[in-house]
């Protein structure tokens, strides 16, 4: 593990690689600006960015990975409130630290990571919001930035996949969720948090027979839900199999499924049992634990990860930030994967 020093950017002290005191620019070959230094300012104060990272303007617009909030929940079918998810996840991330001991990586010292704030959304117009998210995500991707999005409800995965597929071609989707999210409509509406991956299949965004649902549990509407889902090219690892075969074997199954294709990981926090995440939009008993989720994500080291999202955190139903903290750690794991997938 490398040692770190500090640098002050706009009156905030950030961690930097030891011995470097030059300009903030990854493009110039310098060490990235990391999180605000927890020994210089309390973690509970000042910063409102993810993991207390710099804002994009504080690093001269130079970043390889960006954290982007999408405060939108007009596609929910049950509990509203995920529009407050991005701010809750950022709040829950304040205790994250720079070194990942299991993966032996310091993601914030390898590439520049920055928080780009929230996409401007229209809470009264789903299609307009989908277009806005796709446009903003596409702009970041055109600047060679990879994105981890903070939801928001799961509707936002569709425009993100549109933008990523336009850049990388059809995507292998790894979808952690209680639900399949491949239903057709709700009350005649085609764009909801239960339909994004059916639309993604119909639009040709997904690599053929390369996508997978992980952790699904709870009742369905009918047996045909599973039959239709298979027709969209998905396979399924249910929550019960976490007990049967363990996280390492599940990680191996996922890696085999996606191969060397571009991979997008979408995490609905309701994949966790309500004991570990009481604040999602559609909770289902019998989910996996936060530890199991983190272990499976770590087991994906080596896949060609190109982006991801963590969605459905509804803080009004949370308790003691349990859901927000779990979601923040999932984002951290995805960041570590993004770094190790390209270095």
C-alpha cells in the first residue's frame, strides 16, 4: 500500500500520494486527488460528495470515474422516496476509507474519481428524464469517463444502458435484485422500475444470452414471468443458491456467463433482506445479506466492467442509515472493480 500526503484544493484538505505537490490533473500524469483527509477534518462535517471525494470542478474536469446522482422516483410502483437516494448514499459513504484490503487496491490513488453531482430530472415526465439521463451519461462517456450512478428508482438503468451500449456495443448485464424487472407494463406504462430490462432487450442493448439476475427472491405474478424472462436471454441465480453453493461459486458462474464482454452491474438494494436494508422501494423477505452481496461483487474481479448503478434507496423508510450505508459500500466495491478491471 502506498503512503499518502495531503493537498489543499479550494480550502479542503485531500489525501494525495506522498511527495507530490504539483497541479491537479490526471491527464498530466500526476497522482489523483483522493477523499478529504479524515485526520484534518471530521468525517461528519463539510463534504456532501460521495466518500468525501472532490467535485469534478475541483479537479479541473479531469476524472476517469465519476459518481453521478439521479434523484428520480416517478417510476415506482410501491414506496416512493428514492429521489432522495443519492443524497442518502453520499451521507452513508462518509466513513469509507481509501484502502480496500481484500482486493489490495487504493482505488482513489489509482485513477481520479470525482463526484459530478445530480442529473437535472423532471419528476412529472418520465420520458424527458430518461432522455436527460442518457444525454448526460453519454457526455461523460464521450470524455472517457466511466460512471457509477446513484439512484433513484430502477427506471434510470434503461437510459444508462442506452448510453453505455452506444459506446461499447451490446452489454452483459449483471443484475442484483429481488425482482426480474423484465415485466412489460404497469397500468399501461412502459417505463417503470419494473420494466427497464425488458425495454433494454427490445432495444438490442443486451448481449445475447450473456445477462444474469442474481439474488432474486419472493413471489412472482405467474410461472410465465420466468418463461418470458428466459426468452429475453437471462439466466437466474436465486437467493436460495447463496446458501447452497456460496458466494465464490456464484461469482464464478457470473464470470463464466459474461465472459470477456463489456459488463454493466445494476444493483437494486432490495436484493438484500429487509434486515440488512429496511429502506428500499419494494422490500421482500428472504433476501441475501450485505456481506454476501459484497463478497459476490468482489468475486467479479477480472470482468470487463464498464459501469454500474445502485438504486432504490428510499431513506424515509430507512433506520440508522442501514440501507444507505450498505448501498455506499456497494458503490465502493464497484469503484474498486472498475479500477482493477483496467489496471
